[in-house]
């Protein structure tokens, strides 16, 4: 097939680990597939790529726009622009609009990226959301807290991996917030456990999902604690979470959808089941080890499904293996990145239920890459018969794992 009639697909990519195998879904011989990647993600670009442009950051719209133009000069205007990482979704949507490509446009992307817009979508459908408001000063935060009480969560309207999220305990804490860098919002603090729900919404229902409870929380991981997750096996909680997730996802009128949803799950009230309160939702696969657990434990490739949607391909109804409970653990970087690993103790074979770990070797450098949950001190995956046994294995691994590092200069 000549280059003139081969569709040109541009992929915006930043992962070093094999979160997705592009070539299994996207035929690189029928299509001219080019990549825009960071140096860290470069080793994962398929050998059959028609062209490659490197950028420092794949969420830098100016740099990525320039890279798309360079690739278009060589391979023709893109028919599709693909991005699977949360931080790259708005960049891809903006460039689709500029190149008149099929797929999600900025206004559609913002419904799943801007936390204030998310709340407005749900409110318009009569669904309750936590009290929140846009704020651009410490005084506005204090006014919000006077009405709703302390503590208060302040966070960017658009952001991932709890970047920029803070919990304020009193009026003076608000003085330390930078309101000039990006739009912020204030939200009431909810003390209940946070669950994430991952899956596929298809034909007006949750075609497949797994409900998981965080062990610790994402904000604590930013300040040096470990972060874990264990799938829930209590039927009453799974049922309540699934019903709430279907209501929340259905409000966005996006079908089909691969999603990552977070909610607070409180104790049962009266004769009802557990109380589920919306936190946020993304039109994407969840991060950390979620794609691996779905492939390895449940036998379904969520990343491949998300890629098919961006390519305009239909999805079949997912079929999951549900006989095991899965979980994961992240241990934070042992030093400020970039850092060189000086000591690491693998846990394989030492913790029951631990079936995979992703570690650097002594002497390797942990890069300052933007894929925050990928480039950490250690990543571990678990499987077991019950939530309790998996959570116990996570706790043991978190206590036993040892890693140390020394800071280095600017290392790619």
C-alpha cells in the first residue's frame, strides 16, 4: 500500500513500562503510525513506527503541536491522534480540533478532566456532589470553610496523581496556597474510605467493573507514605458501588466509555446500603498497576479497549475472570528524582500472593518523568482468594520492602 493512501495515526506516548501494546490493536503496516514521545518513553515505541518526534513533556501543547506538524509534513495530515495518559488527553483533544480529526474534542475532554465541570454535569442530572467552589484567593477558601467547616481540601481543577492537592486544617493554612499557577477549587473534606471503580460502560450499563479500596490514599503518597489498593469482595459494598457508578457514569452521556471513577464509601445509613459519594471520574484507564491487573488477573485488556475507542473501533462486551481478588502496592521514590538506586531488596517469593514486582536494579537511575505512578521506588502486584488476604500481603510487603538512593544531577 502506498504512503499516499495509508491513514496517518499520531500516538502521544510517555510510558516506559508496557502499559499498552499499540501494535496489537493498531496495524502498523496498514497505517502509517508515528509517535510523539519523551526520551523516557522512547524504548517502548514499536520498531514499525513510521516516524518519531521527541519532546521534553507530552503535555506541552506548543511542543507537541510542533511535533505533529513535523510528522504531518512527512506522512500527511493525521486522521487520528491518540493519547491514553490522563495528562495528555486535553493536548490530544486540542490537536484533534486543530487538524479536524475524528475523536474527543476539548469541550468533551474537559467534562472528564475539570473537576468543577464534572460536578456541574452531575448536578444538572440531579445527582448529589460534595460541596465545592472555584477559589482564587486565601480569603475565598476561608469563606468556604466558614460555611462548610474545616478541614478543607484545596486542589487544581485539572490535575492528576494528587499533584497540588492539600488538606487545610485552619484559616492560616490557606495563606500557603499559590492561586496564580492554575485554577483551583475548594471542596469539603470527606473522612470515609476512597474507592476506585474501573471498567467499561457500554450500551447504557456497566458492562464490566471492579471496585477497589485504597490502602492509605493518593495524597499521603505525595508526602512519602506507601499507596495500595485491594479489590472489594463484600457483596453489599460491590453492589452499592456498582449501582452508584452506573448512575455517575450515565450522567455524562458518553457511551461506550473506558473509565476510572473515584468515590467515597461511607457506612450504611438506616435501612439503606453503604453511602457512595462522587469524587471524580476520568475517561481513561486508571493508572498505577490497574492495566496490568486487568490483563493478568482478569484476562481483559482495558488499555487495548481504550485504544480501540480512540481509533473509532467497536467494543465487544467484556468477559472477565472473576475468581480472584487483585491488588497493588506503590512505594514512593527513596529520594528526590532523579536519583540513583544504591540498595534494593526484591520481595518475589517472600510474600504470599505477590506475583509480580517492578524494581530498578542497584545503580539504575529513577528519572524525573511525568508518569508519576510509574517511576516510583517499587511497584508490586498481588492476587488472592479474598480481599483480606490480599490486603494482608500488601501490608507485609510495605513493611518489609527496603530501597535507598542518592540524588544525582539532571539525568534523562
